[in-house]
C-alpha cells in the first residue's frame, strides 16, 4: 500500500527532501485531497509546517486526514476562487514555499518511480510492459512515468485517462493547442478535475508520444465495483479511471485458436462497450445506477 493511500507521497517527499529551501518558514500546497495528504504527511515527517489549500467540496475524509497530519487547511470555492492565487498569497504573506501538485520537477521525478517499480515487477514475472494507462489530472504521474519508461522500457506506450468532459490533457495531446476545461466540477472523479494540463507535464508527454482517452462516470463506477468484487481492492473514482479504460478481452472459447485476439477500434474516447466484457463486468455495469451493497 502507498503511504497516504495514493502515489502522491512519492512526489511530495521527493520535493521536500530535494527541493525545500530552509529559508522558507514552511510549505504550502493546493489539492483536492491526495496531494494534500501527501504533502502534509511528508512535512510532518520532516517537522516542517504546512498549509494546504483545498476545495470546499473535497471529500471530508481527505480534509480530516490532512488536518490530522498537523497541516493548516484553507478551504476555497472550486468554481469561483483561484487556488493558485490563494497559494501565492500564502507564499507572499507567510513566507512558505509552494509545492505544486504536478508542475514541479521533483514531484514529477518522484511520481516516475511508479513506472520503475512496475517494470521491475513485470521483469520478475518474465513479462514486458507494453502500455501504461494512467489516471491524469495535471499530468505529474503520467509525465514522470513517461520519463522513467523512456530509460528502462522505451517501447511502452503511455495513455492518459481522464473523466469525460474533463479531458483537457487528451485534447491537448492531439495537436499543438493547449485546451482548458470549461467546467471545474461535475464528475465523481474529484481527484482529476484540473482545469488545464501542466506547463511542464504537457511538453514531456508530447515529446514521448503519449496519447489520451476519457471515460464516463458510469464506466468508472463499474470498474470500482469489479475491482472490489474480483480483487478485493477499494479504488477511489479517480484511481479507477485507468481500469475503466482498459479493454477487457473475454476468455477464448473452447476450440478457438490460442492466439486469437479481439480487434480493437482506434478511438480517442474510451467508450467501453459492455457487450465485450465478461459476464461479471456486464453485471457490474448494470448495477452502476445503484451502489453495491456487499
């Protein structure tokens, strides 16, 4: 399990260990939850004061955990307020150092250790990492993994996965324009509702040939249910987007050729078709309109 329940601790700790300037009085970060928990945890370990700027609609459990780590939490309105401006005000008035959630070289490098571990674990199974579907907000995890894979598994392809209607990264990767989301709320994937790609992360992903897809909230709910039913793993919606985007191949029919593969149509939007899923996942899809009770 990841410290704090998410990969974000890797980047937060690396940013504090490698990039914190002792001339500052503490650290400040803005986050809907996972980066908040990560920075507050890392700051507590290093005995550094932390202020975390969080949206008022952030999950209560994440706000509570950030407070429990000893951080001061400042809430803002996701639709009306500018979290970057609030963070800049803390930097100016309190003398704190900003640790951005994705546009920070130390954060990007820390997140990239995820890909290094995946390649190592695949090698232990005599397997190869061909493709990596990565939940994406500002692109810190995706950019870090793309950089890491370029050194240890250059043939592996990186695909970012975002909630439908919040696919600024996927659209930006298609050409030279940088797209912004017109909405800042309205998906269950609260951890992935960044308004635009990162200024550092987008060029990295473009340079390494990444592409992007989006998934519906219904597909995310189905993926969460299947992860619990089959793997007994609890996923938050943002983390389940990658599973929701992966095409599921049914087991081969008796007598079919062992090298048979289903053809996959090329599309930007991962509009997963339920009829291509195993029976258990189709049942999950049918049940997404009501939460699982088991």
